[in-house]
């Protein structure tokens, strides 16, 4: 079976990348926020459990950290990135399961990890345009709050 996507292909780039969690329950919300909240179309995606947490120095994500650093460096060089958006989300299983954290410490660490991840992105890519957001569940909706990175 083949499928033809109804969307037209556009080869232009936004020169931006987003690093966020691979949680499938949040994927459409991340896309909506990036498309409509930040007006980023055709951004490069880096998705893995915990998203930016892999760049925050957790020993449990050491292998992922090197892979994401390599990908970011590649994208800056080849896709000419100028902007990186980091998104953490409430209820992330990476923090709850792999790091064995519970609220309220969990959200505090996620926000601190966004700051640490932004510093790593800046150090390895030289980019200054790095943004952080925390996605919170609110009455069945997802609200994206800016985090000062």
C-alpha cells in the first residue's frame, strides 16, 4: 500500500531546530506550539525520551548526550541553524522512571535542566538564540510557559 501526502513539498528552511521529548501524547501539541505559537514551520526535530534532559549532565543519558551534540553540530553546519528551541513537559517518564524523581522536585529539575541544556547548546554550537519552554497540562490542554535560559 502506498500513500501520497496531500501537503506540497517546500524545500525552504526555517534555520531552527527543536529538541523535545518523544512522548507521542505530546507530539501534536509540540508541533502546534512550534507552528502557531512560535511561527516555526519546517523546523528540524530532535526527539528522544526526556528531550533536553540528555544535555543536562545526567549519567543516565550519557550516550544520548553525545549523539544529540553531534546532531546539533551537524545541523548548524549543514542546515545553517540560527535558533534552537528546548521543550520539557510535565509528567515526563524520563524523569519519573529513569531518574526516579517525583513532584515537586521533578519540575524544578526539569526547569534547571533547560538552563543547563541551553548552556551546552551554546557551548557546542556557538548559537545564542536558544529558547526554553515548559509544557504544563491545564484542564485537558497543554500550556507552554517560557523558561529563562
